């Protein structure tokens, strides 16, 4: 319900607003993909891998919600698109983890394109908001690359991957090191 006292102030361009809506859809699609990967590992009785990917799904949901709340705060329009059906069957653990890495590489490109648009539009608020996602994607790609390497080294014995994940929770070390590097 609108009244004559409502203030109509938007802090985001229509083009960037539309691009962020698309990103919300991509984040939800990634969530669904990670849920399918987690369920694959869960049905294979690999609890560490399952837990890792269930957490990844939660992270993707959180990313989507950050974008949604940004649009709300910037007085943008929320129009979440339909998402593509995720892969549900995997030939191997390596195939599943490789799909996750490829997904993170795709999302990195999308985040970079959003940042490019914010820079082009000289939208400093959006640039500040997007910096967190740029840093997050470095950690996400690095984590998936490490997991893929560990999975490949383990070959058919995925218990090695389970053992590795139980001793070295991926993502935590990188999160703890963000901003602590000395130039």
C-alpha cells in the first residue's frame, strides 16, 4: 500500500538490480546442486564429504540471502528467477567434486561481472558490498581445488578423503587467514 508520504529513493540502477536478481537465482541453483552432491555422499556412507557439501549448500543459501537483503536495503526490485535443475547422479566422487569446482569458477565469473558493472556505473555502495563476495570466491575456489586434488590422490579409497576432512576442515583455515597476511 502506497501513500503520498512514501519516499521513492533507489540506490541501485535497473541494470545492476536485474543482474543481482540473476545472481540470487544462481546462488539458489548452487545450493540445490550442493544438496544433490551432499546426498550422493550421504548415500555412499561418507559422512565427512556429505557434511562438507551440506555446509556448502547452507553457505550458498546465505549468499543468496545477502544479495536479497542488499536489494531490499537499496530499494531495488526483487524478482528471483527460476533455477536450472541440478545434476543428481554422479559417476564418481571425483566427478561430483569437479562439478563443484566448475560451479565455483562460474560463480566467480558472475561475481566479477557484477563488480565490473558496479565499477562501470560508479556505484560505490555496490562495490563495497561486492568486495566480500570477491574475497569469498577466492576461498571457495581454493577449497574446491584442494578437495578435488585430495579426492584424486585418494583414488578409489575415499576413506582417505574422509580422514583428511575430519583432520583438516576445509575452508576454516582460509577464513581465519583472510586479512591477516603481511604485505
